C-alpha cells in the first residue's frame, strides 16, 4: 500500500479561489456520477456497492471539510463567501440523496431479514451479526457499514409512501427554516437597561470607563456578552445583576414563542411519521444513550447524584449573599456567578494574574505537543505547508518513519476568522488513500494565556488526535476518526483536559519568564477552587438538559410555566420569576432534545480517566487507550471500545466521585 500524500495548497489568492470552488464542485459532480453508477449497476456485488458508496463518502467528506474550514478561516473574504456557498450546496446534495428511493434500493435489497429491521440501537453492535446466510460475503466492518447506510436512509423516511415522503421533506425544510428564524431572533434580540452610576458598584474601572453616563445621568447596559458577563460576575448590588439578567433571560421573547411552538410540533410530527415514540427516540437512536427513556433515566440519576453536594454548596452561596444583602431569602441565577467568583477569590486564594504568568503561549503550545506526543507515541515534525495564513503552523504526525497524518494550528485571532475554539477536519483518513489532516481554529493571545485557555487547548487537541489516529488505518470514511456516536465524541477531549490540571504534567512546560515551573501547591489550590461549585454548575446544566428534553417530549402548552418548573426542580439556585429564558436558548435548535450529551460524555471521560490511576503518563495505559479507544474511530460502538479499554462496561462511579469533589 502506498503512503498517501498530504494536501498541496495553492500558492496565491487566485489559486485559493479555485481551491474553494472548482474542487468542491468537482467532488459534487463526482458524487452524482457515482450515485448514477450505483443505481444503474444492478449486477454489482455487495462489496462493490459499498466501495462505490465509500468513494462518494470520501468525496463528500473532502468537499465538506475543505469548504467548511475555508469559510471560517481564509483571510480573503471572497474565498470565505465562495466556500460558504459550497457548504450549502453539499447540504442540499445530502438532503437529496437521503430521500432518493432508487439509491436506497441499491442497499436495501442486500439487507438480511434478521438483524436489520429492528431499531439500529439494538442491531448496530458487532455482536448482532446478520444471519450467516445473509452476510453477503462481507466482513464485520462492511456489514456494519451496510446496516448503517440502510438505517440512515430509513431515518430520513426514504421507504415511506409518496405522500409521507413529500410531507417529511416539507417538515425537514420547515425545521430548518424555523431553526434559522429562532437563531436570528436571538441574534437580533439585543436589549438594553439603564442604571445609575452607583448601580455599577464592583465593576472594574475599564468597564466603567467604557460605559459613559448619558445626558439624563444614566448608564446603558446591553444584553451583549461583553456587558452581561462582567455585570453578573462583578456587580456587588444584587438589584443591578437582577435588572440586567431579567432582560437577558427575556431575549427573543415573545418573538420566539410561536417559532418554538411550531418547531416542537414539526419535530413531533416527523417522529410520528417515521414511527418513533417521540423526537428524543428519533434523535437518540444513533447515540450511546439509545432511547428517550434512557435520557430521562440518566437525567434523574444526575439529579440524585448532585442533590446533597448542591444543597451544601447552595448554603455557602446564600451565607455569602447575606454578607452583602442581609435580607436575602434565596440565591437566584442572577447571583450565581457573582457569588461563585467572590468565594473562589476570598476562600481559595487563586490569583488569576499570578497563574497566567506560567502560561506563555509558545511554551504552552510546545508543551501540548510534547505531552500528547509522549502520551500517544507520535512526534510532531514542523513542515512548511504553505497554508492559508502565515500564522498557521503545520506539523506531520509521525510514528517512526510512518507519516500518520498532518495537523495545522491556526491559533490567533484575526479579522473575519471563526471566533471561538474548535477542531475542523481538513482531509478524511483512509488507509493508503487519503492522509488524515485536521485543523485547530482558536483565538489565543500571543502572550500570556489564562488557565482556562490552556484547558481549551488540550480539549481541542483531543479532537485533533482522535481524527488523525482514528483515520490513519480507516477503510470506510463513515467510520473514520471522530465519526462515532455524538454523545461520545466529547469524551476523549474532556479526558485530555485533565492533563492541564496535573502538577507534574504542568511542571514540564508551564514556566514563568524566570524559568520557574508552576508550583505544585498553586496547582493544588486551583484544583480545589475548581471543585467548589461543581455540583451547582452540574445542576444548572441539568436544568438546561431537562428543558431541552421536556419541551420536545412533554410538549407543554404553557412553555414559561413548564420551563420554570424544570429549572426549579433541577437546582436550588432559583430561576428569575416570570422569565422566558427558553426563547433565547439557542441550543434548542441544534441539540434538540439532547442537551444531556455533554454530561453523558463527561460520565465516560471520568470513567476513562479512572484507568490512569498510576499517573497520567503511564505508558501501558496510554498505549491501551490509544489502541482500543482512539485508533478504531467509529468502527465499533463507543460502549464496546470503552469496555475493551477498561476491561468492564462503563459505569457512573467515577463521575459520582468527581461530583462529590474528588
Ligand atoms: Zn469538544
């Protein structure tokens, strides 16, 4: 097998425009040719059909990842705009293929009578082999792929009658429109309040300077993050916090009330037409959790596990609130961040200014490369790849003489670039065919980093190495790298965050300008401070998860009353009375009923971490983790990979201990 070559980037602006247009257009045309070949070629063997499908999947992955990356990162706006149009063209192609009955028939006719007609959650495991008579001469991975293809076509409703298919297409389009409308209303829903200068007590001077007093002697605060975050963390007067937070919690209300009501109705009808119990059953069919009932059970389990610790943290918050407001009867969500921040500063003596001196950007970057390289038995060799911007540092990921993949680190802010932190694919990994390439788009300073940015760096790097290691030996694009269950995909990244909290690991690279490593006792104080408020933060997340699940499954007539009830039930920290925070809950569109996902991945991450009980750099455990969890990508169910690594099925024990402050 020949070793695949990395991508060659264009040399100039004109070349990039071609790269962002002609290449994806050619891939889209190629997919159409492959589909026509599949539909026409009834004589094709089962394996030949899957191989053609794979060729189409590779072309789609290449086009989608290049276009999506360039639309978010290229310095030339014309390239970004052209790339974004290709992202949409690929989405349209996928929607069209999903409802194409002729394409579906190519695979459906191979389907074995046993093992494939049951919901995929039950049929998707390696243990559920198709009957011997019906294995089509395919190996286990190929049979898994076939089941996956048929399942996903069915999930779109391709096998329904013409009327139902037309209705499903309409509902899917309406879901997209309503989701865009919901997000747009949030983006455009900016609100303001006006306060007296006295009401800004506690806010940093640079904030006060940036908010001048108007002709009427008042100061305007908006619902932008740049106002909301400092006010909720630093304003010492509870009334100021409550004033801004109550308009913030009414963002996009009432505009989003009818939008959300219709979106929930559309999803319920889609689920019913497709034959699912509810929308959560539909969404979770392809995930580890497996069913709507299991989500409910999971959320109830978190409520039980947090109740005691959250109550005791709440008492400390209320006591601290009464130092400022002796008559206070309860801690509301408007007080939460202020009290947490005050207690961490006053009781745990963690000075963020002192901490950041140990995290100069270039030393952190080199440290992340060195630590993950040692952990995963790879070396990162700098290469001149000629990427899209001079800031981008490219590295070949090597093991011995073998190039496993290539990564590109684009880590500083600039005009027109994606403004959060995320890992993007650039090329899918296919053994002997396509070298996996991945990209980090982050916005770190070139000087000193905050510790939470160091945590973010490790987190995103977790996605990056998962894509490379899980792609280097992949055969099928649909199982390459991070193509695994959505509620598992955060776990390897959440696990790697832990390396940013380990005194021994940090001592290897977190040095101040005098060359002194970060003191172990400072790291210990940081860990203790981090643990305080953890149970309450989880109950806050639980509130969001209950709302996301409850709205989609219980479909209450009175949205506001139901949401207030779910938040009150989840956490002792009270929601603001009469608020409509669901109207501004942007994740309701993309996450649907499944906001539980992040906590679920965390359960898995804490369990994975428990295996590193003899130190985070234990080479035997690290090798086992790499070989059994990262390298297989999506070739097996995540639960099986985790069990293979741990030597037992995953459990909640480690997560519970972490909640209790361990
Ligand atoms: Zn992540």
